[in-house]
């Protein structure tokens, strides 16, 4: 019985480590994508303020949708 609890704790810890690693990878990929996207937009000649405001609105929309979906799923 005691070994079963240790196995479950180890499995939970591995899952948490994997999730943290995934989030770190997403963050790095997003940062690299943002930098490359900025260079491309600068080369094309689109006003950067327009692009950034659109990106902020898009991120807020996705974040709010994700929060609402998660709140609905937990009920």
C-alpha cells in the first residue's frame, strides 16, 4: 500500500514536470515567433502599433475564451 502511494506521487511529479516543460517551450516558441514576426512586419512596412494592438486583442480574446471554457468544464 505504501509503495502504491509513492508510485502515484512520482507519477504526479513527472506529470507536473512535463507540464512545466511544455509551458516553458510554448513561452520560448512564442517569444521567437514574436521576434521573427516583428522583423517580417518591419520589412513589409506595416505600422507596428497596429500589429501590436491587434495581437494584444487576439491574446486577450483567446485567454478569456480559455478561462470561460475551463470554468464551464469544471462544473
